[in-house]
C-alpha cells in the first residue's frame, strides 16, 4: 500500500515539475520580474503624478512608454532629435489620456550633443519643478561584422548609447541627489548581458552601461530614495532595425525584414513599468530562447559560449541572406 502511495507522490511531483518547466519555457521575463508583476506594486499605484523624462520618445519603445505612462497619469518630458515626431506622439498621448497640454513637454535633444544636456535638464525642471524618473531609452543598434566595419562606427555608438546616457544622467542625478529621491531607468539589452555576432559595438556599449550603472548604484547607498534600474530587453518590435548602424557611419540599413516574430512593444513597455514601480535592479524582458541564454550566460558561461558559436552562425547566415537576423529563433506568434 505504502509503495503505491509513494509512486503516486512521485507522479504528482513529476507532473508539477513538468508544468513548471512548461511555464518557464513560455516565460517572457526573469523570475524576479515575473514575481513583481504577480505580487508587486502596480505601476498604476506608483506612477500617477510622477514627472518622467523619456529619451528616444519619437519611436518604438520610447513612444509606447509615452502612451502607457500618459494613460497611467504620469507627467511627461519627451525627448529625441525629431521634433515633429515628438509632436505626433504628444498629440496621441493627449487623445488617449486625461492629461492636458501643459502636462507634456517636448524637449528636442541630441544625445550626442552633450553641451545641450544641461540646458535641456534646466528646461524640464523649469516646467515641472522636479524630475522623478529619467528613462534613458534613446539609442541605436548595429548590424555589421567587425571585419567589415569602420572604427568610426564604434566611436559613434559609444558617443550615443554610452556617453550620451552618462552625460544626461549626470545632470539629472544632481537634481535627484538634492531631492534625495528619483529613479534612473536605462534601456540596456540582453546584449548588455551576453554577446552576439553582428553587434560587437552595440554589445560593447550596452555592457558599458551595465558596468557603469552597476558601479553607480553602490555609490548612491547614502540615498536610499534613488534607485538605479537596468532594463534588458531581447528582440522587441520597433524601428530599431531601420535605424541600426552598419559598416559605415552614414550607411543606412536596407535589410529590415519582417519584425512580427518579436515581442510586442506593449508587453516590453508594460514589464518596464512594472520593473520601474518595483525598483527591480536588473530586468530581463525576453522570449525564449534569448531568456534561457541569459540564464546560461549568467550561471554557466562556458556552455553559453559553446552554444552561441552554434546559434550565432545562423544569425550571420540570416543577415547575409537578407532576412531579419533573429528570425529563425522564433515561432511566429499566432
Ligand atoms: N527593439 C529592440 O529589440 C531592443 C532590444 C533591446 C534594447 N533596445 C533598446 O531600446 C532603446 C529604444 O530602441 P527602440 O527599439 O525603440 O528603437 P527605435 O524605434 O529606433 O527608437 C530609437 C529612439 O532613439 C532616438 N535616438 C536615436 N539617436 C538619437 C540621438 N542622437 N539623440 C537622441 N535620441 C536619439 C530616436 O529618435 P530620433 O531619431 O528622433 O532622435 C528614437 O526615438 C534603445 O536603447 C535600444 O538599444 C531595443
Ligand atoms: C549643441 O547644443 C548647443 C546648446 O544647446 C547648441 O548651441 C549647438 O548648436 C548644438 N550643436 C550642434 C552640433 O547641434
């Protein structure tokens, strides 16, 4: 009798384990973040009335951030280079939310023009009197092999993704330190965790951001009201592939391909807001297999290096044949 019970127990345990593994394979974020989404604070409880400055707000993830924040009732400063696109985003924000004209400030900004970052910060502070949250989102990716790429491209990527972010953060942090509160949210990438072929310069810039913010955080322990939050998305639908750096600084990427297999912009932004509301220090937001590769890279790097040599080959083949580099890793979402 006890033997039968014992077998039953084991069967139950295996079923539970199989269900958990099945759930985990379908997960689109790391366990800390999924927990925060399930049990943590809701963005709707934390973000209304907060002044949020979003860079790269003229398209993709930044644009969607503006829409979701507007609906929640945050006050917005929107930055990017293209003022007309920011006007379009502002207009839609006003349509879909109960914000009024003065609740959304457009601040045209080139992240690579560092002398403009001080005046821009001043203009946001003059308008709203405070900045609660800075979202360092503006940036550009890369699609080119190192051997074919000019070193000028590496310099341009670092100027934009890394130094632009560091510079703006410096100005805004001064203000947050005075107030002893604030959140600095930075769009890193899974490529801030792992490596990937075709993105040597981009990976380097996101690794630089990870190193920078992971070192800044322990410099701010005297200010428990200030949090440093790094967001690491995998492939997400946006204009990023149209805007990538290529072999030369001025060469435009013509190889865009279908993007519909990637995570929706809405989902990535929702999880970003959950991370922000809960001060998640590092959030991995990605479908598998990239999510699994993040775990592997973090906990068993020698296996990750082995694996990336294999799956990376496919990425390069895809790129050379003119389809999206990541297309073969995803089933089309139905
Ligand atoms: N989509 C993904 O798969 C993915 C994955 C991981 C991480 N990310 C990160 O997410 C962030 C947003 O990218 P996205 O996917 O939303 O791409 P996107 O649609 O190309 O948006 C990029 C934004 O950055 C702005 N930007 C570009 N150069 C700029 C400059 N010199 N100064 C100021 N703003 C500049 C662009 O606006 P203007 O052209 O008007 O200046 C645009 O608003 C980036 O940091 C990217 O690395 C994206
Ligand atoms: C950089 O910003 C400064 C200050 O806003 C501005 O005067 C200057 O023209 C800008 N430089 C470029 C190259 O756009």
